[in-house]
């Protein structure tokens, strides 16, 4: 009986040693994987351009991504954040009320600030308010339908505030200039530029959206439609309709300053940033496209 007990005890100890050995091998394998995937892994770029981090597991990667600066609607990120869309839409709709407050009753509110008579005619006020309303609704459409990228609330608010300030400058300028008659060349020229610019911008973005929504075009750059004559037709359209809105005030100085401001912003900031992003994303094909296609102004630049 004692021999049987000793045999059972030895077998139990052998099984325990075997389990310990398996546990040690598993631990060694886990440590090997940890070294290969974390310790020896080179730095990788996070989903936010411009920040380089070392990946130390999914939790660390997520933390880095969440803490990275969000400077613009993030290209390639398709989260469809509802908050940003709501913020921008609400801000752009509120701008309609703000401009109406400044322009109604002949521009009384703006005139009180400037210390000039409120002399805007009802027809002229309606023309300006019509353009402001169309521009605001155009941005609401962009935020809710056209835009496929992530739109952080802070960036959405800044876009809404910028456009409200720009439109307020238009309203104050119109009141300062005393308004335009309904047969004014500058008013009708401004209306034409505004309509043409809005149309150019919307058509270009709808063409691109239709292309991107087709699964067959995944991973391909869009170089057709209006993009075949200019790399950034939406930027060009925006600049044109903004200039038209300023021209409708009758001030050539304000029109020139506003146009140069928008062109400068695109030429020295937005265009180089987006071009570098697209070349990195699409490679030689997009590089060749940039060499044969105007950047911002069709057939000129």
C-alpha cells in the first residue's frame, strides 16, 4: 500500500512539473511576442498627421490618437461625428439671423455702430440677405451631406465663427457704402460672381462625392470633372463667391482685400497641405496630375 501511495504521489508531482514547464514556455512566448511587437517595433505614425508615437498596445495607440491636436476636418477619418455637424449647422443658420439683425430697417443696427445713416433699400437688403442665406444653407449641406471626414466640434465652431465674421464685414461695408441701387453694375456683377462661384464649388464637391462613393474607385484619386481643369475647384469656387458677395457692397477696396486674403490662405496654406497629403496617399499618379493641372485658378495658376 505504501508503494502504491508513493507511486501516486510521484505521478502527481510529475504532472505538476509538466504544468509548470508549459506555463514557463507560454510566458517565454508571450515575452518574445512583446519584444517583437512593442520593444523592437519602430515608431509609427498615429492617425493624426504630424505626430509620431511608438505603439505600445491598442490602449496606448488610442490614447495618443485622442490626445493629438485636431487642426481641421481630418482627412481619411470617417467617424461622422454628429456633434461637429450639429455645431457647424447651428452656427451657420444662426448667422442668417445675425446678418438680418445688422441689415434690417435700412441697416439700422450696423449704422448705429458706424455712426452713419441707415439708408439701405429694402430691395438691396433682400439681395444681400438672399446671398447670405444661400451661403449658409450651402455650408449646412456640406456639413450634413457632402463631408465624409471627421469634423471635430472645435473646428466646426471655428468655421462657423469665421464665416459669421466675414459676413458681418460684408454687412458693415454695405451700410458704410450706403447701399446699391437695384440696377447697379457692382450689385449685379456681385450676384453673378456669387451664383457662379457657389455653383462651381457645389458641382465640384458633388462630382468628387459620387466618385468616392463608388466602391470601384477605392484608393484612386479623383481627377475628372471640374478637377480635370483645376486641382482644387472647391477652393476656387469659394473664393469667387466670397468676392462676389463683397463686390455687391459696392466697395472695390473691400473686394480686393477679401479676395487677396482668401487667395493667400489657399495658396500658402490649404493647397500645399492638401497636395502633400494626396501625393503621399496616391503616389506617382497624383504627382503627374499636379504637374499637368492648374492648382487653384483654372488655366492660370
